[in-house]
């Protein structure tokens, strides 16, 4: 189930980036579950990772390898290799070493990523046996295959791609992501891989990715759970004919904006594919003192099971939204200044129910598939948006049966 009609977009190939997939039979044999990404020599790589204290073994290894000019990414679905202790670290490194042997590189030039069930040993033999097929399958056009290979409970592959003009030359930015549950990223998404053919040095690329993820993947939540495996990578091959993008240049803002747009689209697709989701909600908080306060209020609403179940039932139980705002931890809140809207319908003003509000108007909005909830705090000029989805019966069913 997904919110809205989702068609996989045209994915523009990125010069200097190749992708190869195959099936290793880690958890299923129906579709590919291994992805290898190769970047041309001389490119740069940036990444952000989960802040979950129990971060997975591949996260530890990828963090350690990030400073070694990595050129290869190795991704598996079906097994998270999280909660696996020292053996998990050894297994993750062994897979890096095995891929390095296939491509005549150093193990430290490989970044590993895993997604799937937590606490199960990584089947290193299965994964490694599949690597020759994935490497043989490397091609710049395999973004569709790559998006499908990283799926777990996702119901559709997620992709976004744009071509922009930099100093009269085309620059491509293409990316994929996966995620449907255990979504409350605390840096990025479940897994996201974005690539560009732009030429840009690593520290500036890292700055660009960190800014993009903060306003995209860090503004979504399905269930309030931060995964052990969250990671997002931005590769820049440098194979475009455009000049190098430099800090402070006229070209950098356009490039950063395009990266942000790709990340925002990938983040929205995760919410549209939230486990069991039937509605997409945009929680907009305006007139906050600062960005942090706006996000705090928006996420309190977005995380509320009572709010989310009311939206699933299309029940205009606006008191649940009001209660969430009230417990968001905002100090010295002036209740008389707060306004809350369902779509364009004002439901709360002057400390209580809006005089103009009718149940009919609220019901009309709640019947929609996509709904905007706007909260105006009357405290400042900052505003933020958080995307979330409803809680349905299927969410419980999917997660109750996840390991079966």
C-alpha cells in the first residue's frame, strides 16, 4: 500500500558511477538483494550515519573507511548485521575484503551497508559468493535494479533524478532510497545513495549532504524509531564537463539546492510508503522562536499514536492535535496566540475551538488522502515542516509478522 500514484521516474545515468546487482538468497530468492556501486577514480564521497548507540557493524566499518577515499559501496538487504557484536564487525570487514579482491582494491576503499532483521549473523558465504555476479553486472544504467535490490518491507522502489546547468554544462544528480518502517532518522534515512557527476572536493560535498539531510530525511517519521542502520551517501565522480564547484562560488547554491530537492523527494517517498500507510500528513509549524522549536512541536504531533490513528480513521478529533502541541515542551507558551488548522480550516484559536469551525468542515479535510496540519505559535518567524503518515491495522500486522 502506498499513498498516491507512484511511478518510478526517469533515472538519468551519472557519468563515472556504475551499479551492479544480484541475488544472494540472504532472506529470499525472488529479487536481487546485493548492490555494488563503483565510482570512477578521483571522485569524492560524503556520508552521514545513524546516531543510534547500537549502530550496526557496517556503520562502524563505513565510518572508519570514509576517510580512505572510498570508491565502492557494498549493500545487502535481508540482514541488518546489527546487534551482532565483534563477529558482526569481522563479517562486515570480510565482505569488504572479498569485494576488494574482486575489483583489485583495498578493503578500506569499500563502504558496507546492510538492512533487514536485527540480531542475525550476516551470511558472509552467501553474500561473498554473489559478488562476482554483481561486479560483472556493473553499468551506469542500473538505477532501477539498484533501487529494488535494497528494498525490505518497501512496496515500491524509490528514486529521484535531476539534471541542472552549471556554468553552461549539464550536471546530473540521481539517487535512490529505501525505508518504510523504523523511520525516525536521526541524521539520514534507512538507506540512501545519491550520486552526481559534479566535481567537488570532499569537505564541501560533506557540507552539502549534511545540510540536505537535515532538511529532508531528518524531517520525516513513520513510527518514531531510529534504525541501527541509517546511512546516506553522496558520491561525486567528477566526470562532468562542468568546472569544479567551489565554496562561495555562484554555482554552489544551485548545486546544493538540487541535492536538497533529490533528498526531499526520496524522503517523501519513504513516508508515502510508510508501513500500512493510507494518508500522508504534512505537519507545518509556523511563527516559532527558532527552527529547533518548530521541529520539536511538529515531531510531537507527528509521533503521536493518537493523532496518527485518528487520521487513519478520518476522524476530525482535533483535541488530539491540541494535546500534542501542549505537551511538546515549549516553555511560556501563550495559548491565546496559537492557531491550528486542518488544511485551510481553522480548528483552534484564542485558546480553544475556533468559533467558525464545524465538524463538517473538519470531516471534509480528514477524508483526503494528503492533509496539511498547520500550527501557528505566535512566538517568532521560524517555520519547519515534518512529514508523517497514519497508523493503520496493517502497520501492526507488518511488524508483528516481520520475521516470519
